[in-house]
C-alpha cells in the first residue's frame, strides 16, 4: 500500500508553481524590437490611399442652384412618395367563442378581434419594392381611360 505524500510537500509544490509561473517580464512576453503603432497605422493608410490618390476630405459646395441635391431634398412631388414602402402585413380576424372565465366562471360573450400577422411593421429597402405608382387603366381599343359609371346615392 502506497503512502500519501505529506500536505506540506503538496502545498510547497503548488506555491512554487504559482510563484514561478507569474515570474515573467514585459520584454519576454511582448517583443520590443517590432514596429510601433504609428508605423503600423502609417503603413495601413499608405496602402489604402497611395500618394497619387485623392485623400478623402470635404467636397466643395456647389456654386449655385439646388440641382446638385436632386434625390436628397424633399419637394412637393416626392414628399408623398414613400421611399421606404411598408411591406404587406395582413390583418387576421379571429372569433372568440362564448366561454366562462376565471375561477368564478364568469360568462364572457363571443366577440371578434383583429391582429396583424407579423408582430411589427416592416419596411422595404429602397428598390426592393417597385416604388412607382401603378399604371392607369386604359381602354385597349381607344387608348383612353375607361368610362366610369356614376352610381346614384
């Protein structure tokens, strides 16, 4: 039968391992002879923007008029058009049958409730859904809009 090692020996071994494993210097872990952060950044930016390329910066303002801002400025013509069209979210109708509610068995009459199919309203990205209004119906024989019949109220 093997004898157990004394507790003091195990404790001394664990202490020795803890002390020696943490005995390292910054120089041994992180080499000091490599490039600096500034050198790394300058090399990265030189690769992105070669010396003959135009550096990013503010663009000059247009000389006159607002035609430069077409598509960015709201006008009466495009104010009504939605750039981000709502995606279809059908409304579901559910009939709740008459039932008894709770421990007191209170009668609840039948009723109708509605709720959207999806939990939240989703919007399409520009260009996902055709944004142009539907074409007006025309009579194929005459090429004019069809005659509308007026109903007496």
